[in-house]
């Protein structure tokens, strides 16, 4: 197959590219460095010529509902318009478990993305995944101040980004499924505990202080709205195993 990957240099996207190549597929990485702009549409249709499936893992670094909605809606429109024009037969998109139960902030953008995909005539598969193991690393980077590490009290069932990438490729190889089963890690964790373990693994100084972050999205997550249901497909790598591979790495 010829597979195009949007966001192919990101946290999940680079794993998609690796997994697709390992499985013998020809991969087209949709990046600005390759002359492709997912917002303006420059170069997208040309890049999708002869492509069998598109895997969309493009991401926006924002917590604003307006900014996230604008970004994901525009990227979805750009890709889907080009896919219709070039005859791509399968659009695979990565979403997040619980976006419809907590449609606030960043999650509002993912809801808009799902709706755009569902309304398109391009056959699709939407796969929702839980937070990645790297989410603890992101929280540590965002909420550490002067040696103090704040950590949100949120239940999660984190999954390996590598396994998410591999599953997206497997789904792209299959027939479009609409909404596929949710994908989650093998065990439930607490984000605050994950941050504390990461701090210990990296030998960082300063206390870890569990907090209840404000906002509707974090409130919904505290209620467990981002946890998978009983029918979710589970990955195999635990957070503890991820720590064994990444814990000693210095923070950015």
C-alpha cells in the first residue's frame, strides 16, 4: 500500500511512519519541509496521488477550544477534499477516548474533527486512544515552577504511543470501519502518581504536589470521562515499562 501520514514527525506520527515502513508500505510524510501545507492545502493533492490510505495524526499545541476547533476542522477539510479529488479510499484519524463526554478546550477541536470526517463521503476509520505515557512528561514540563512540580489528580489508562502508531497502520490496512474500538493501555494509573514516579526516575529535586486543575475539561477527566469502556482494545506496555525506557532522559 501507499500510505500518507499527516503529522508524521509528531509523538504518534513518527511511530506510524516507522510501523508502516516496517510492514512494507510506501510512506508519504505530509510535512511543510516536503512542501505540503495542511492549512492552506498547498501540495496536498499532488502528494496524495496514488495513495491508498491517509492516516491523520496532525496535532495542535493549544488548550483553546476556538484555536483547536479551527485547526482540526481546517486540516480535516484540506485532507478530505484532496482525498476526494485523488480517489483515496480510506481516511484513518486518531482521536481521544472521551472527547464526546468532555468536549471542552483541546477536546472540542477533536470533536469537530470527528464530525468533519463523519460528514465526508470519504470512507473512514476513527480510532480513539487514551492519553499516552508521554502525558506525564508533558504535565511535568508544563507545571513545574522553581523546583515545585504540580501534578493533576486525574485517572487515566495510558497507552504507548508506539503501539498507537502500530494499530493505526493495522486499521489502515483493513476496510474502513467507521468508529473502531477504543485503544487503551493495559492498566489504570493516576496522572499525579505517574508524574511523581517520573520525577523520581529522573532524579529531579523538589516536591510533587497533587492538584485539581481548574476548567471543565479537567473536571470531566477527574470524573473518569477519559477512561475506556470494557470493550476497548488494550495495548501491552505499562507506564512502568515506559519509564524503564525513557525515565532517565533529561527533561526539555
